[in-house]
C-alpha cells in the first residue's frame, strides 16, 4: 500500500498544507481518506483530479470533510464529462452535512455526485483491494480510526482522538501508523479531544507498530517540539507528515 499526504494541517489550513486528506493506493485502486478544507487543490498534485475510486470520511468536522463540497463541483462540471457517482463511506449524517454546506441546501448536486454508505464502530468493509475496519475514538463528535489491510501489509489512521486504549488495540502490529498530535506537550490541554506528540508516541509504542508518522499538527504549535517529543517516546522510525510525501506500508 502507498500512502500519499494530500493535506495534514489540523483544525484549519496552515501556510504549507491544507487540512486532513490522504490518498491510499494499492493494485491501481485510489481511495481518498478524509477531504478537509483546502485539500481538493492538492489532489491536482497527486494525480488526475477525477481518478479517485472512493472516499472514506472519519468524522464530520470541517477539517476532515468539507472539501466534498468543492469536489462535487470538480466532478459535476469537468469538461470531460460528469463521471459516475463516487462511493463515499462515513459516519451517519455525512450526506446532510454536505448538502447543507453549499450556498443553499443542494441535495440534487450531492446525490448526483456521491453515493453514501454509513460506517460505525467496528465496521468491516471490503473496498477495492482493501480490508478495512473502524473503531470509535475519543473525540467530541462521532469519529473513527481506520485500519487498512492489503498485500500482507497494514496501515492504521488515528483520525482525531484523545488518549484511547481502543486505538492502541486497533493499530496493534500495523506496519505504518498515521497518528494525530494536535496538542502541545507540557501544557494543560482539554481532555478527550486530541493527542500530544508524547501521547502519539506512547500509543504507537504500546501498539507495537513498525513506523510512526505524525500528522494533524495545528499551525500555532511548534512542530519541532512535537516531533522531538514523539521521537523521544517511540523506539522506531518517526516522521512528520508533509504535503505530497509518500510512504509505503
């Protein structure tokens, strides 16, 4: 499997990246994992804009799903002709969230572009070449970590979460763990929302993953401090997610 970072900023776009979005590829199948605000622009940089076979959304916060609005326009009005409806998997309410995010409710636009399927805690999916499972994270709204397995390899995405033992079990033994670290270490952070760099490393260590990639850093934090804390806490390779960087699992 190949993971390519389309966007990795948390909460709002940063100076070097749009919000969360990742391209997962295997055997010619291309699945977009989250599509946060600003991410559609970077889809141009990782392949043909319409060459997407499916989208999976972890939760309904705008920095993970709102570019489904812009992408609907891209697919609907491409001069090459409107492609077939795109399968989209996400938590209940995703369709209505996107319908209501246009200038006025646009069920016609959304239903002509996307075909939605709900996911939940413990969902088991066969999508293209991927075997996919989900687990509920600790976050203010319904949010799901996602594990991909294909070709004898495994990759787990934390989505957004506070400290979460369930995530550790879900990621256990993954070749690659893409984990958020939105909060700064050493300060009094609100509970049950996000992880720090040290907490991401702790989750990766307890899950015995092969490699840790830190993502979803917010623009006002110091990424060097976050990465230093993550590197100090995890004995394996630790990298910082960067736009258009690719990782093999």
